[in-house]
């Protein structure tokens, strides 16, 4: 069936509201296919560029190879045909391709080396720093076991300046730590990596914390290792794209004397192996799982049965610890052999054999909430509640039996028996729904829905969890929630985060903000308002326009109230206020209200500068934010035809933070201003210092 261009653009917009998965991937493929058929080259380019990011950030980087290659070839043929700063984006995405391609053993190693050489040529041609090229040459060398060259590239990169194409301040140390760990330099890895644990990009802090687990253990820092595991796992447990980091956390369980906890993770996440992000990630997960399973088997529990949750309608058959260990050992070593055949050495096979045989390092590291006796995981409480449910059902009191079943479901969930917990809770909901007085059971049903939403999230079923929370909230409007549940605004936030982007999540965040305001929870109110502004749609319908108006009205009221007096005396409150101010500015300047936008940005500047003066320790958290605010303020001054004020803001932005990756936009703004008043020498020097090309400056002047 053919589609019109209008239909394709509507379908493309709708993909931005979809969760990652087969449906979103198929929709993007459909848009691309029809755009090609209609000859919509520029639109097909736009869709493929966005699809590359979607595939890369999910568990399907192999799909990104095709979309990226098409875009790069199209841009090379006709760079002037595609509006916008696509060259910079393509150079950034080229890093993703280089990072991913060597993780597939079926792709020749020469292809990775050719890609790196092409990346080097393109970066040099654009006047960019070779920092990112050296980083990825080192990662490739480490992956194929050439540790001498990995060390050489590591040392070269450490002496090379970063620029706007370098990874962030969290990801660069993460890759460096990976190299240092492979080289056996644990203490150096810890010194370099610890500051990055506070980074907040999409890959952090789970990556750096996962890389530091074994260095912490090997140097006797058990408490730090346990905390790093807790922080990392909290960020990766719902995203199959993080299978590689999960492997590091499984290996930590084996090496820290926590096989019971590791077994829980295997049961919960084994389904991810069926859609492994890359063969390398799958191999490492399988090998780390074997280390855990071997430890369990050594403790006399080789015949312990394992149950696996249903993932996308499929469930693995039950297996014993010994059976699964044998299966995964064959899987891991089979992949390692394929990598070694391609690489021409035995590095990965030796590495995976070492992983599968890994035993504890030193004394066991206690983990809060980890399991005890594996044979008793069902627990006496579960057995007792099961008997109680049966007795109440037999006595003719279905409502009481349903409530007991809710308790049983909670106990099963606490024991990580997710499938059984869901079954018990579903049966409780069905029984409660059959009661003749639904008002009397609304609280019990709400409790069941909350429990089921938690189970769905543990299983990675975001859509199902969202529907549970939606019913819970909509069915209890105007009534008090049970005390055992989180407050209504917190549930609105959880639902909104599950929904992603669009009118519904924006409205949920707005409702949460109003609830937080009523409860005098100011920091949470500000965060909810920020999210409401960022997630609302573009206002293509009257309802969406009205929603945006309501969000801005609520935001303006909050700002006017909270800014009427002395600045806040704590960093989190300051950060949330500034986030609301910036979100508000993004919306109003789209409607041409540049003078009000500049006023609000000046307020944000004052708040940040006051907090940095009052609390110098907050510099790491707020300095980058101040740099961005000052850059935006400079842009607004330029729109208001006030170049001197714009230049002052740009110079202040450059002085706010010593990191070229964050000052590039400010430097570009200052270059434009300097060139406009004839200060070409200073402008040229600034371009050289920040890796700004003549094309960058010309594009900005046209903008």
C-alpha cells in the first residue's frame, strides 16, 4: 500500500512516541521504504539520520550500519543538498559505527581498520582533534588483544586535546578505565575513573561504575564495589541495550562471593540474550553467567530449577543450574572461537575461559537485600500464605481470599519469583473486580495494580506497566489512595516517564506538579514542570496548544512565587529552578518573546553565579549549566540587536568551564561577534583553539 508524503511525515512523528522495540523499528523501516519510493531524498535522509540514533541507542546497532552508510554516501555526493549541520552529526555517528562494527565476528577486522582510517581522514580534513580517533583505535586494539598498542594509543590520547567530537567527561574516562583494567593497572583506573562516577549522560554512570567493579574488588575496596554495583544495576536493569554492562555486574557477583544474587539476575535477564546488542556483549554475558552458575553448582545446588520470565510473549523452558551452565559455556566459547578466527589469535577464548572459571576474590562482599539459602528462596511465608488463600477460598470468602492473594503476590515479588507474583496478583484483581461493591474494593484493586506495574517494569514490559498505572490513577480520581502506595503525584510521574513524549505524559507531569505544589514539595514540583515542558508535543492541535498554555501558566506561577525573595540556599533547588527557567525560555522564544527570554536567562545566570559563590563545591554540578545559560543569553542579546551584551555573555560562558566539549557553542558565538566587528585575528585564534571550521562559522552566520 502506497502512502502520501503527509502520511509518511505523520507516521515518522509518531515513531518518536514509541518505545524502542520491533514496532518502532518496523515503523521507521516503513517510512524509509516509502520515502525512497516517492523520491523524497531529503526526507529519507532526515529519517535515516534519526533512525541511526534510535538503533544505536537501543539493542540493534547492526541496523544502524545500513542507515548510516546510506546517509554518509548521500552527503558525500551532495553535501549542499541537506540543510543543517549534518557533517558534525555524521562525524559523531561515525564513532558509533567504529565502536560497534568490531563487535560482530562475521565482519572482517579490516573493515574496522578501514573505518578508523576513514574517520581519521575526515576528522583531519575538518580541522578536528584526533582525540576521538585515538580513543577508538585503543578500544579496538584492546578488543583484539593487542595490549601494547592499546597502551600506546591510551598514552597518545591522554596528551591530545578534546574538542566537540570527543566523548563526554564521563565516557572518555570509562573507555580509558577499560584499557587500564586490561593492562592490570587497577589503582590508576580507580584514580582516573572515580570522578566520572558523577557524570550524567545517557551512558553514565552505569558504564563507569561497571568498569570499576573488578578494580575495586582486587584492591580491597569491597564497600565501593558494592555501591558501584548498586548504582550501575539500578540504571541498566530495564534496558536490554546494557547487556554488556550487565555482564560486568554478573562477573562481580561471582568474584565478590554473591552467587545467589547473581542467580537472581540471570533468571531475570536471560531473555536479553535472545536479542543481544552485539555478539561481543552476548558472549561476555554468557561467560559471566557461567561463572555465577558454576559457583552455585560448587555449593551443591547444581540441580536447582530456574524459572524465566516471559519476554515479548515468549518464555524460556525451565532449566537446572547445571543445564544452563553447560548451554551458556558452549555459547560463550563458540563465539570466542569465531572472534579469534577473525582476529588471528586466541585472546578472546583465553579471556572467556578465565571468566567462566572466575572465583571469589578475598572475603565475600555483603550486598544489601541479597538472597541467603538458595534452597529456601520460596520461604516459609510464601508457603503459609498459599495455604491461607486456599483456606479462605474454601470457606466461601472470596474477597478475603483475594486480599490474602495480594499478600502472597507481594511475598513472591520480594523473592524475585516474578511470574508467580504476577499470576497471583492478576487472579486477585479478577476476583476483586467480581465483587458486588466495587467501591469497597477499589483500594485493594489499586494495590494489585501497583504491584503488577512493578512486576511489569522488572520484566521490561513498559507498555503494560503504563496501562496498569493509568487504570490505577484514573479509577481512583477523587478518592484517597491506600497508605501502602506512593502518593498520587509520584505515581503520575512514574506513569509519565513510562509514556515517553507527547501530550499524555506532559499532562501527567503537569498533574504531578500541581500535586507536589499542594504537598509543598518544591523540588519535585520544579522537576515535574521541567519535564512537562520538554515532553509536550509541538502544539499541532488545539488541545496540544491548550496544554502548553496550561504548562507555561503553571511554570510562570511557580517561578514568580519561588523567585520572590532570596535565592535558594541549596544546589538541588537551584538546579531545578534553572531547569524550569530554561524550559520556559525554550517555549517562549519560539513565539518571538525574546526580551522576556533574555530576562529569564539573566535570572538563571544570577541564581547559578550566586550558588557557585556560596558553595564552590557545587562547581562541578553547576558550571556547565552556567556555560549553557550564558551561551543562550548571548544568542538572545544578539536577536535583540545588542552585540556588546552578547559578547560579554559569550566571554563569560567561555570562562565558566574549562572543557572545550562544553564551550564550543559559546566559542562559535564569540567568533561570529568578533568577525562582525572586524576582530578577525582574535576570531581566527579562537577558531583554531576550539576546532571551529570556516564552514561552521559560515553556517552560523547564515543562521
